[in-house]
């Protein structure tokens, strides 16, 4: 069995662009993977084509061998775009390897250590505690989800006094805790908008009395050693890692004791191969893994298999489909989704968990070729805020 050709699809997941990759073998197997859309997304197809030149004709089951070959083709450590492309190819190789044996990918990773994978949902549109409660209860009724991530910001952090920003955030969480069900886990993502570490300490410790599941990425990631200083001063769990690229950066973070929870992205770090190494390092430091997963349904499938086989896995980020839930059909949740998906049968939560699919080889999903054949790409870019003085702030 040899790698014969590559197909790259520029598509979308609701309002976000997605780059999906297929590797075909000479005996008819196809493996699927998904890139992280850092932007510029349109730079990925030529980069993928370049990498294909090194792996074409190779045995796709030699996953670690081929991933190392692609990494070593880079004179310097590959960054965002290089690792996003390598990640998708890595996904394809694992998918092919499992399909060749007729087993799910997690069987190749040592087997499942859990029967299902817990998920949490990001909820960023609820303006007051009562409306937030109603939204969380709706998601719980539809999908059984009991873990959620919110923004801590209640007012413009650049236009108001910092003490007032902290006060309103803490007051919101206090009211929320008094309003919602006691079994709901609530995390807060500050989206790296804070510049001064002391301000991150002030905000995290103001939220801490109301039991956040974790306080995520208050600072930019570049100065890793500062994260160690930050964690020492916090009395709640600190999570970070979505902007780190490799086991070497995560090792620095762990050596600095800079996180209670790490959040590597399986579409960023180099795929399943590198993700497992990062998780092993974290486990040796008594740190849990909560994968960053804002991507599409194929990336979720990849994460399910990683999470199923990883002992120190905590919870998986999951973008819930929008639209009402209609019924349970046998053991499968039937939902109306607002837009066509390139995965025909995505993993959908039941009772707040994603069930494994032991009867299905590879990632356990079918791709919708009709959707992928469409010219459905959508441009997206970050909204970078401005401060009152006209300077750009962190986004």
C-alpha cells in the first residue's frame, strides 16, 4: 500500500473557513484530515502540495516516520502554517492505518481508557445571568451538556477603569452561580486580552470564589516563564496552550509550572503524533489535557479518538450545531443543523458526552463529497479592537 494522491478542499463550517485534506492510497483507501485555519488559509494548499512531494509513494502506515520526515524538511522549526499542514496529513495517515486494519484509530493508540468523551460548549452571547441560565438550560435540554465556557468580560475593558472591569466580572459570576444549576461547570476564557500579569491575577482571583472550572489564557503566550509566576498567585485552575506549537514549547510551560490544564490543538501542533507526546509530558507533571477544538466536525472526530485513549484527558471543547433537536432515533441524536456539513454523520453529544463508535474503522465518520465539491469557502479574519487612544489592543 502506497500514498498515491492528495486532494485539498477549501470549505466552511457555518461562518468559518475550513481546509480539509484527503490522502488516497493505490489500493483504494482514503484518509481524512483537517488543518487549523490560522489564516492566510489560501497559503495552505500549495504548502500541502509541497509536503506531498516527500510522502508520495510512501507506506502510509509508517506514521511517525513520515511525520518526522516532513518536520525535518523544515530548516527551522515549522510554525503555524507548516504545522497546520503537517497536522492534517498526520490525521490522514492515522485514518488510513486504522482503516487498513478495520479498527477505530483509538485502538492503535493503546485502546480506549474511557467509554465516552465529555464535552463543553462555548456560550458568549448571554448578556445577563437570567438569559445565560436560559441558554445553558436549553443546551442541557438539547444535548445534555453540563460544562460551558463564557467570556469574563461584562464591559469594554479598554474604556473602563480596570477595577470596575474586575468588579463587574466577579459580580456577574456570583449572580450566575446563584442562578444556574449547581452541577454546571463554568470556565472563563479571557482570550489573551490582558497585558499586565498583575491584572490577570486580580481577575482570576476575583472569579475564584465562585468555582470556575478553569481560567483560560488571560495573557499572551510568548513569555512562557511569566505563566509560572501567574499560576503561583492564582487560587483557581489556570489553562493555556492553544497558541503553543510543539512538545518543546509545552515542556517549557510545564517546567515553569505555568498551567494546571494544557490545551494543545490537534490541528495546530502536528496532529495526533505530537499531541500524544505533549499529553505524556503533561501527565508526568500531573497536568490535565483539555484539547482546544474550535474547528469543524472532522477535527472533533480526530479529538474523540485522542481523548478516548489519553489517561489525563479532562474535557473537550465542542462547537454545538445550532437548530432545534427533534428526537432520538434509536441511539443516535437527530438534529437539524443550520448549514450543510462536510461530515455527513458528525459526532453529536448525548448526555453531555460523545460516544465512541467501536464498529467503525478510522475516525468513524463519512465525508459528504457533495458538500466538499461545492465552492463554499468563506473568508474570515480576526476583529482587532482599538483602545480609546486609537492604538490596537490584543485580540
